[in-house]
C-alpha cells in the first residue's frame, strides 16, 4: 500500500469528521514524525534529557487536538508537525532559561524528558529569535527554514509543500541560511 496515499485519504476523512481515522493515522505517520524529531536531536549532545519519542507524542497530541482537520496531505501534515516540534522545543528552552535566571513568574512543571540541555537552550532561543525576525521580513523563507532545518524535509518535499519550483527553493534556502547565520552570530 502507498503510505502517502493512505495518509492523504485519512486526512481527508478526518477533515470530513471521521474521528476513527485519527487512530488509523498514527501508525502511518509515526515513523516520519520520529525521523523529524531525530533530526532536531542530531545537533544535540548525546547525553541530553529530551527524547525524540516524547517530542513526537506531544506534537501529535497537539495536532490531533487542534489542527488535523485543516490538513490536506502528508507533506503539509509533516510540515505542520515540524513547526509544532520546534515550538515545543522553544517553549521548553525558554521555560528552562526563565527558571535558571530566577524568573518571578511561576515555573510550569515540565516532564523531565522534555527539558532541553542548558548548553543548547541559549543557541536554540537565538535561532528562534532570528527565525522570528526573518518571518517578519519574509514569511515564506522562514517557513522554508522550518521545513528544511527543523523538519528535515528535502528540497523537493519543501518545494511541494510551498508550491514553489525546486530552483526557487534552493535559491531561497541559500539566502535564508546566509541571513540567519549573520543574524545569529552578530
């Protein structure tokens, strides 16, 4: 069976109110979601406490609760999942930094498995801040970075999700990487 076809079919069923399709979707998308999560951690130290499985589970629960009904196909689903995973990581990194700096706000208790190691939290926050600035200037380039860098999508997959040509995606990727590198290192 064609996994992409099955995922697209199930997303269509979910869009039309079939709640049972949600349970059928997870086994089909789980390997891809885990690949995206593992891509995030490829840049991390080996002894960090955050686990890809915990990130996948939290992102999937958020997708099921809020966003599945608006998704049309597998690549769109994976793109949204990648963005959600990034936001989850940033939220936890910012919470960790607030606790570390003695924030007056009440700390939200976090599952130990969802803590980003302190050495990488500052770096992750700097990238997120730079990506937010890029999104203000060029939302499509920011989305491309999320899909490629955080989501691990290929140029071809990102081009399909964004509805752009492969050459345009590669050109924008080069530009976005250069801008982000300069912004993060300044």
